[in-house]
C-alpha cells in the first residue's frame, strides 16, 4: 500500500477506520473486510451470475481489485458502496458478451396495463399472501425465487438485488449504476411486478391441497 | 370490501406508485391518496400485499453460503495479497 495522505472521510461508518489503517500499512486487516463482505458478495454473485464458478470469480476479482485500488478510495461514499461499484463493473465486463440478452426489455408494460383487470378477478387477497411466510419457505420455493430472479434481464436484476437484497437506498443504487433515481424506481417496480407474476403461479400450484 | 368506483385508469396510475409506497418514498400527500384508495379498492390492496410478500420472499431466500472449497481458495488469495510486497 502506498503511504499517501489519507483523506478525511466525508462518509464514515464501521469500515472507515479499518480502511484507513489498511491504507496506512496494516495490510493484514484487509482480512476483516473480506470476512465482512465476501459472504454478501458471494450471494450477490450467485444471484447475478447464476453459475457457481462465475460467482466465485466475481468475488475474487472484486476483492482483488478492491485491495489493489484501496489507496485510491477517497472516502466520499461508504466503503460498501465503493466495493459494490467494483462488483457491478466486474459483472458488466463479464456480461458484455451477452449484452444483447442483457438489454432485453421486460414485457412489463403489458403486464402493468393488465394489472387492475387481472387483480379484479381475485375475490380476495390470495391464500399464499395470507399465510405466515415461514410456512411457505422451503427448498423448492427458494429455488423458484432464485430461478425467477435469474430470469430477469440483467438491468432489472441488478437493481432488484441492490435495492431489495443488499438494501442500498434508491439514491445509492442510482449512483452505483450511474442511473437517475427515477430510472432505479421504474426498474425496481417492474422487476418486482415480474417476480410477483412468476411466483404467483408457483404459489397457486404449491398451495394446492394444503 | 370492493372497489366502490372501479376506475382502471386511476388504479393503474396508483399501481405505478406501489413500490415507492412500500419503500416509504411517497410524500405525505401521495401516501394519503394511495392509502385512501387502498381502503376502498380490494384489487389494489391485494396488489400491495402480494408485492410486499414478493419483496420479503426475495430477501429471505437470498443468502447463499460460501462453499468450503471456495472459502479455502479465498484464504489463499488473501494470503497472497496481504503478504505480497
């Protein structure tokens, strides 16, 4: 690590002092950041890449790049945001060869138009929405949720993951992805509607006979 | 509880704001308008509830434990990183 002057942190959190110490020369402390973020990055990678080996590559490349570029981190955002920015870039590089698929639009305009009339056919809140969530959670359901997330085009999937799973705010997600907050909201809403439609069928089927 | 005055266009407009509502991103007036509508429109109330459940499901189904073998490889990578000059 270069011993450049460490800038004052504009945004401070539990990682700030740690990052400052690593940059100042205590390289072994990077281990703490890896323990803190590798599991989350791996989950993010599995949801983004689907393939286990790709997810592992994503984690390794993200952590490697983060370590290498840590002296360039200006503390203008949380470390976590900076780390996920790297992860998103790694992902995009990997997906570039599949850009055509990634740019695919969700046919959600139709779905949204259909929404009121479709729900009008529902006499009441469906059974699956009234059951305790624990009863619905099963290996099979978890697999279905993952499948539904993977089936989203990349530009919707990444927004959903950052907002609903990694719990970044709309503004943070917008900065991470270089989108407007409005774009983030639209993509998130469409992604959620799409997933709901995908999972609704499963629930109907899955709850038969219960 | 039924839609007193079914106005699909109005429902559609409000449906676009359901995610923002669930995320607490509507201003007070927008929230009030939607909540008043939800109190009167079972279809939209149903839409809110199912979307809320979908979000919760995604969140709870997400965690994926790191495989042991990969964990060992990460340790090795880390060793190389922090030890290298």
